[in-house]
C-alpha cells in the first residue's frame, strides 16, 4: 500500500472539524418625558459551525414611541430581524470522516505546478469520498427577513369613555 510505504496518515476528524465560536452583542436606549416614552434596542448573534460551510447569524432591532397630547394617546412600534443560516454539507462530511481509514491524505501534491488540490479519492478505497472536499463542496444559505409593526391611537371622548384603534 502506497500510504503505508510512505508513512502517510491523516486524522480525518481533525481535518474536517474546526473550533466553533459564538458572538453576541446587545444594546439599548430608552427614555421618557412627561408626555413621551421611547425605546430603541438592537442585538446581533453569530455562530460558526464546527464544519466549514455551517453558520448562523441573526440581527434584530426594536423601536417604539408613544406620546400623549391632552386627550389623545398614540404610539408606534416596530421589530425587524434578519437571519442568515449557512447549511453546509456537514453531516455527510462528518460521516465520511468517521468512516475513512487513516491511510490517506486530503490533498494531492502531484500537480505539475506543485500546488495542492483536494483529492476526491484520498485512499485506495474507490468508494471513499474525501471528507475535506465534501465539507467544502456545498454551501446552502437560507435568509429570512421579518418586519413586524403596530400602531395605535386612543382618544378619550369623555370620562370613562375611550375610543381606541389598533393597526398591525
């Protein structure tokens, strides 16, 4: 066997997996006066998956304001978010990494220009698929944008009698 004769071994899990990480940021601002209240906030969350091509990010913001002028009370609020999910071919790559024999290497160094290319068949098994190549082969993204809002107005017609309308 070529790999045994040339002392070639690969830790396929180490070749495919990476350290995941998370990031989270939040901020907000609120205030009021005798007649007006307001609030603004936002947050960001990001996560890299353990397999290349996988990740998740979410950003969202919220704002509201309401005001009272004599017998009229009105306000608006809005919430917006954007979610981006990277769904790589992580499950298959991890399965291939577990099934691979260590007698192989992910890269083929036999190119004429001495550059390294991922070898689709890294060992002597014709049914084996290079898990490093598989982890990089598919990136599917799902993007979801959401916006929700509402507004209201409330008018005091008389003591104990109020008319209110909502819109959302």
